[in-house]
């Protein structure tokens, strides 16, 4: 496995953790709807990375596809629930 791919993966973990921990709870739900587009892009990148010839990259790509898909579906569900709160009864 190329050291550059591993370096980018580890840096993405640290940057993602720092970004998530800096978001206040009141902004988390509105920002989740915007992050769905980013997760959609992550799914495409993860699918491409699963095409790497075997090894750890394929498994990490599969894990990334699963987590990004969970994030997209969860984000849409939370956004839908949030928008339902503003509808008149």
C-alpha cells in the first residue's frame, strides 16, 4: 500500500475529529444537512478506493462506503425530522 494513501487517511481522521468536536450542539443538526453532500462525495471516493488491487485499501474502502452511507441516510432522516417540526399541524 502506498504511504501517501495511508498518510491522507490518517490526516483525514484527525481533521474530521477536530472539525466535529468544534461544532456546538445547536449547530449540529442544521450542518448535518449540508454535510450530506460531502458524504456523498466520500462515498464516490470510497467506491473508487475499493478498486485498489486487494489488500488493506479495499477493506478500508469498504468500511468507508458503509460509514459514509450511514452518515448520508442518518443525515437525511435527521433533516427530515427537523423540517417536520416547522410544519403547521
